């Protein structure tokens, strides 16, 4: 999201980000950060569904949703580890940028959400 139209924003794709990250932080592999992000996402949704409505989300086998999570990375106090920080979770997000970088984004989402099929789809299963 751009808060000021005149603000200069350099947008990079996910593959370019990963390449730049690995070059800038060779002692902190992305795979370790990615595992922490996945664990944080799982914990977020487990917490949100741990209580009955209206205080929590309820389980429904017929329910499907797309969420967007805003995450930043923060160094721990002695700068030896990057810790993901969850800023916000959005229901029904604007996926314009996702479609720009991944033209099959909606096809992949629908196949995953409605068919429970992640074959040949770039999806990270959080279990």
C-alpha cells in the first residue's frame, strides 16, 4: 500500500527479494526465517479459533477465505536472529499486486481452497 502517491516505492518480486536477502544476510538463511513466519501464522489462526464466537472464529467445513498478513522482520536484542513481527491480518485483501507478479494467483487459490488440491501449485502448507 502506498500512503502517499508521490512517494517513491521500489517494488520487487518475491524471487528477487529472496536473492537479495540471501546476499545481504548469508549467515541468516531465509529457510530459518520462513519456518518462523509459518509457525507465527499457524499460532495466529490457532489463537483466533481457540475461543467460541463472538470472541473467536469458529470452524466450518464449508468456509473458505483468503487473508493477507503484513509482516516485518526485526532483529533480536543482540542482532543474532531475525524475528518475524505480525503487524495486521486482513480478510478479503486487495490482491492486485499478487496477480501482477503471479498471473495464476486466483486459479491457484481456487484450486487450493475449493478442490483441496495443491499439486503443482506454489503453496506452503502450514501444518
